[in-house]
């Protein structure tokens, strides 16, 4: 997972209010996402947790045991491997329930999804990543495309582009500097100058279209969502897929839908 741009200058052991043991506990929880994304593993041994979390085995054992007792990790008694437990769902529930953008966006996203039978996503920035916080999937969507919480680098995602394009220059540049410019497909735009040009175009047009940037044959359209202060706080993203859709049909049908829905959410914030 790409680190938050504030991480380099964030809390350290010299900060009196920073609790390092709490950070280590969250680090243990975070390794499961890394294992799922990079290693394709759904559960981990204690040795694997210690290695991924960069902890000694004794510390890893204390943290995992505590997290099991609290209901955030589960331990298989036969294999002695650990996996995320249902208690973690409480964090997502609490976040979404307190998220005014999500509350306002949900009914509008459901309505938008009905127009062409498409998936509609609400995306927000987290450091240099884009996080899909609300997802309204269509019936043919892949399982992983229906799950909120997925992270992708903002620099190459249509949703990330429209948010960054409408953020102050200094903030945008800091995020781009901390981004990991890796390719997901042969079409991923990773050249910094090309990314800047894409940002300028998105700011001028009020939307962005990315073709096969993260998933092959995906045509991803996004429009920015603004709060009452005019700050881009989220993106409304609609993915469609070739050959059923092409750029011409996307511009004709999906772009107006994305812009209209994003504006409706913005007006209500």
C-alpha cells in the first residue's frame, strides 16, 4: 500500500502523543491487506506476520493474540494461521455511517446505476491512494469489484485524476511526489509529464476518462465532487468495458451521467 504523504513528517517516537505500541498493532492488521494484494494469501502464519510487519516473533505473537481476543483477528486452531475477523467490519460501518458524502451520494448513485446498468463508485483520497468507499455494482461485476475499500494509486485512476486536478498545486505535487508510478497494464500512464497533462485536461474538461489504466478493457469515467467550500473531496466514477462500450459511446452517455451525478452530490454538500 502506498504510504500517506504525511507519513515521512508524521508522528515519530519523539512525539509525546504518539503511541508506538498502538501503531504496531495497526501495522499487524495492515499486513493482511498487503498479503492479499501482493501475495494472494487470505491467512498468515505468525512468522509471516512478524516478517511483513517488521516485528520480532515475540512481539508479533503478543499483538496477534490481543487482536484475536478483541475479535479483530481469527486463529485457525488446526493450521494456527491468522485471518481478519468480522470485528474489523465495525470500522467500515462506523466510517460510512459518519460520512456525510456517502449518505448524500448513495441514493443518487443507485439511481445513476439504473440508467445504463453500470457500476457506480464513490472514491476518496487517502494519501496518494484512491479508495473506493461506496460501490453500487451491476449484476455482472466481478466479486472484487463489488467490495468497498479497494485502494489504487491516484495518479493513474480516473477518480484520482479529477480529485488531484482540483486540489491546490502544492498539495497535488506533494501527493504526486510520494506516488509509486507503477504499471498495472501496458497502457498505464506512468510518465510524470503525461500525468500532468492528463490533470490539466481533466481540470479543463471537468471529467477524466482512463482506458485500460488499471484493468484491461476498462473505460473509466470520473467527475469531481466538491464540498461547500469548493474543495474536491471525492469522485463519482463509472467503469464500463470494451467492446460493449468504446470512447465515443462513453463520451456520449457515461460522461454526462457522471458529471450530472457528481454535481447533484456536490450541490447537496
